[in-house]
């Protein structure tokens, strides 16, 4: 199972995310759930760099992607980053709605 953990601060800003595990929906190379989650999450990290000009610190390995979102001084850039992260969550929720047996999304608050 893939577990997605989203951490937000008291202002509801996403401060980190972690995606770990394998869906095991199908054999290696044919697992559309793993491929979808990977495409959405890695695509989001790449989009943040390309569109907001922010290089996120991240760790990635087989079945693992995590990032701590930096606090950005420029408010406009910070909003772009948050919008792209919220978009990632919408896409991951869409996958989880169809394949809930293979993907779970958890939200945590830092209050």
C-alpha cells in the first residue's frame, strides 16, 4: 500500500509531505497505481522548480519520496508553491478515490 502523509502548520500551509510504499496493484512495470502516484508526486516537485523557480529539498528512493517545504520570503512565490502542492493533493485524492485499497492519504496538523 502507498501511504501519503501531508503535514500542515496552524495556518494550513503544507510544510512537508511523505509518500512511501508500493501499491502492489499489479506486477512490477504494469502497476498503474504506482505509476500514477509517482508521476503526480515527481511531476509536482519538477513543476515547483520549473514554474515557481524553487528547488525543493527532497529525498527519493524506490518507493519513497519526501520533502520539507521551505519557508519562502517572497509571498507570491510561496503561494505558487502551495497551489502546486494543493494540486498534487487533489490528484492523489483522485487516485485514492478509485484505488483506495492501494493508496491512503493522511493529513497531520502542527498546532
